[in-house]
């Protein structure tokens, strides 16, 4: 949309309505004005990675495009939108309709977040060119994906995160960490539950005095009116599910095993390059100790002759946006987009022909016979790459 990086902003992607008082409604960027999150009914337009409430999503986009945020004249702009991995075709069609029929953008491009990472700086090194093979670990609010990138993209969906309220999500983001030795840390917490090196206290919001929730610091004075939540083994047990989902009965591989399995499905002569180029994006990768734990477990799974190197972004939450900005700034970007005229002529078939497809051969078989012009246009080589990996991992769920 032409919004410079200097104006980069992280906005809430939800709609909230007060259950008491003035029953005010807060949409997206308006959440900063909310003072009472305890009485807030919080609704997310996106569940498990997919848009399920288009009315709420439109209200959020209306705010983003308005003069209160970016002041965008959509009829004179082009837009780049990231979509979920394995996005459903009917949801993709609604994206197309909103972009061209509701907002009347001149053109747009749609892809997954991982597809943009090669255009950013995550894998940049001063004396080396961009690696030809890389693994992107995208671990966020709803999903964690492991995405190998070579000439095309392959994605494996791994697991869902549980539903969280606004306040508890803030507790998780400010208190949690990834344990380097889960059993040892668990014993430390059990030996002295009230006093140990792990325990932290989170002071819950006091909305009557407009005080936000926060982690208690050594010099914080706690009054009798303050409610304090003690975070002991909870600090590392919650992120542990990313590495050990079977701890809560999920019959799924943990992140290190998924990465190793993903690489094992790729061409054998290139596997060493993938092991040495693993990048982290998404909010979960900000947990303290995440990279160190992943490095430790991947080293045990990788062949001894291959190096395991993990790259971290300065801000893993905005890395995809920054990469998208670089991609959209390139002269060739205009050749990649779908224009309003193309959509008017062919509808969503224009998007299917031009945007990369994540459909596997197995999914295509399940759909039955389709018209040739409805099928994603991809080379047979690309289709075989996609099908060679995703089926195995998806069957392991």
C-alpha cells in the first residue's frame, strides 16, 4: 500500500465490546483507548489461522485504511496480503472479492508469510549471498509451520494453540520462556514452589485505577488491593507444548522432530544446506530460550557431518511485513500482481493462475474432476515437490 517502514504499526486484529458501563465497541486500532479489559468481550475474526468472521475483518480493515491510521485511498493503491498456509479455495475467493469489489484496489498480490522471507534480511550475511536452500519456522498465535524454501515452497501444518483471552495472552507473552532442561527446571519448581530462580509474579490489571498488567519488578511495591498471579512452572510448561505436544495427549511430533522429518523428505544432496539455514519468525520465537532449545535438540537429530545454524530476526513478528515491503519495492513486483482489470475479466481464476498454489496432489484427487481453467497452474516438477512432503507429515497428526 506504499506505507513506509517508518510508519510500521502493530494493531490488534479483534473486535471488542464492553459487557458493562457504556458498552462501547473497540475495533482494531481503537483497542489502545480501552481501559477495562476485564469486562471486554473479545472476538477474533481469525480462528485457527483462517478468517471466519468477514464482517469483523472488514471493520478492522476499514479502520486501517481510514485517516485515523494510514489514510489510504484504496482505488489508487496496490496491496500485498499474506494468507494462511493451506488456505482454503473458498476463503481465497473471498479475499479476491473484498480486494476488488469492496475496496476496489488497483491490484494486489497474495502469498504466505514464508514466501516473503527470502526478500528480507533474516538470512543476510555481510560476505555471503542469500542461501539457495532454507527452512523457515513460522510459530505464531494459532499455528506453527515448518517451511522449506528452494525453488518453490512446501508447508507442513503442525498444531493449534488453545484459545486465549486478551489478558492471559499478555501474561504468556511477558512471563513465559523455553526451558533448556525441562525435567531439571520442573524439579527446581517442585523443591521450593514459593522461592526459586524461575518463579515470577504478574500483577493483574487494576482497571479501577487504569493500571495495566505487568511483571513485578524487584522494586515494585504491591498494595493490598493488587492481585498477584504467581507464575512458577507455568512459565516454561506452556511453551513446552511446542516441543512436546504429546505431553497433553496430542499425537503429533514436536517442532525439532518436524523440522528433521521435513528435511529428510527433501533431495538428499541438498539436505545439508537446509540444516545450515533455519530461520525463525512469528511471536512464539520471541520466548527467551527458544532458539537455544531448538538448536540443542536439532543438533542431536542432525547428521554429525552437517552444521546446524539458526537465524533470528530482530523482530520476528514484523519480519514478514518488512520482507513484504522489500518485495513490493522491487520493479518486478508490478508483474506479479493481479490487476482490477484482470479480475473483472476472469474473476478468481486470474488469482489461481498467477499466485503459487499450496494444493497437494492428494487434495486435488479428493476434489474430483475439475475444469482445467480452475486448476492451479504449476509445473509437474513443482507439484511433485509439494506432494512429496506434506502428505507424510499431515498423516502423522
